[in-house]
C-alpha cells in the first residue's frame, strides 16, 4: 500500500500540470485574482463618486435654496426639463442622471410644512451614487431647518435629543471579540476549505484512475503481486494528501498575501483574533478535514475508476462541486446550529463544527458524533471503491 502511495506521489510530482494546479496556482493566481477583484471594485466606487452627474428639478421655484445648493456642487450640472414631458421616460432615455420633484408643502419652516417628501427619479440599476450625493445636500439643509425650528421653540439641547430620539437602545454585547469575528467569518472557512480540498483532489484522482486507463499502465499495475485493496488504498492516500496540501497551500498563501498587503490596523486585528484561538482548536479544525478529504478522495477515485477516459471522469466529477456546496450553505443559514440531528448530517456537521471551533463555543462531546458519522461514510465509500476496483468489467470498460 505504502509502495503504491509513494509511486503515485512521485508521478504526481513529476507532472508539471498537476504541480501548477496544486501549488503554483494557489500561491500566485488566487491572491492575484482576489487582489484584482478588490482593486477594480474600489476603483469602480471611486469613479462613481467622482463622476459628473446631470440633474433637473421639477417645480424649482418652490425650493430655490435647495436648487442653489445643488448647483454649487462641483460634480453636479443642472439641465432644463420640458414641462409636458413624462419624467420617468425622460430619465430612462438618459437625458439626465436624475430628476427631483419638489412638493407643494416644501418650506424651510419645519413647523409650517411638516414632513417633506421629495421624489427622486433615477436609474438605480448601476453604481452611480446618486442617492448618496443628494442626501449629503439634503441632510445639510434639513439639519439647518431643524436647528432653526428648535431655536424658535426655545428648546434646549437636551430636549432636542429627547425629541429626536425619545428612546435609545444601548447595546451591551456579552460576546468576546473571538466569538464576534468567528460568527462573521467562521461560516466562510469551511466553504473555502471544502472547495479547495475537492478541487485539489480532482486532478490527481482523474489521473490515477482514468488517466492510467488511457496510458495503458493500469494493466501493468494489476499483474503485480500487490493485492487489489492495497492498490486502491495507495491511490486513495495519494489523492487525499494532494487534496489536503492544496487546501493548506491556498489558505496559507491567502493569509500571507493578506498580511503583506493589508494595513497595520488590519494586521493587528487579525493577529489578535488568531491569538485568541487555542492551539487545540487549530489542531481540531485541521483534524476535521481528514474524514472530509477521505470522503472526497474515495468518491473521486470511484468515479475515476469507473470512467472510460480522462474527459469522461472530469464530466462525472464536476457535479460534485454542487453536491458539496449544498451542505456548506446549509451550515450558514440562520437557525442552523450544531445541535440535535445537525450533528449527524454529513459535511454540514463538519462545517458547523469548524465554525464553533473558530468562535470558541464548541461542545467537544459533539466531536464524537461528527467524527463517527463522517468516518462511517468515508469508510463505506472506500469499501465501495475497493469493490469497484475488483470488478474486471469496470476496470476495462
């Protein structure tokens, strides 16, 4: 078994394509992809904030001060709108970026006008920051009118606060920093790691089963004095090791690049969060991957052995990504916790356990049920893989 495993690992290391997808791609491409997405996203926001906008005002005579304040904005240009035009269609035809319609009760005297409702017509399908820019002007005018009304009523500052916010809810969060961050990012860790383990194991699994069929080396391996189940286990451990290494390399790469590229404050927050997680919890998070990778490796090897060709094996394996996503998404739904029956649901229980370990709220007795149920499934799939490998009509179909 170990001889077969060593042989398969050596062959994988000689394959430049496999090394690229397992090591080079996680180390270089994924950080570049994430960095590019962040760069272009921030660039799009900045461009939207600095883009000049055109606007028109219906019944501008009712709010001359507001119109003057909008005209003073450096990135806003006022246009004239025909009196008999349909405003919706006019804006939809890109004649202006937005149009505001001033109501009849508009006034700077809040006591006289009451609440004022200004209609805003704009295309909200894109990133244009129209509402944000308009609110900056409106908030300034509203605050000025509000202070004038309070001054006319001789309302003190304390009374003003009471009128604006009669009741304030003061939150006292009893959760520590680790639990807060764990709740926010704990659900994404298994989502990322599971997909990486599956993707990292796919290429070796395809090559060690269907690939050997195409190359004609499977027959040579079968006539060797090694028992069939030892051959299967050797291939299985090689695939599982590839899956784990691919996930660890990718996560480590993202962590290193994130630390290098982030600001000092972000590094301190991450460092404080990581320091709050005990070594035992880190080890348990890693150990939780072992039965999961065993499930992935045995399922992928079974499909690879069954397939006639490399291409057919890839077609069988692609839907597994969606099969893996469903239980992970279930673990991120509100109300789904590591209690009762969820401790026995495959993959979902592991995802929930990783989240609890990161938060520091793990009930360690639940690990027996999680490891037990996941190990049983992994063992059943390995047995099926051995059974599949012993059938001549499957190996030479």
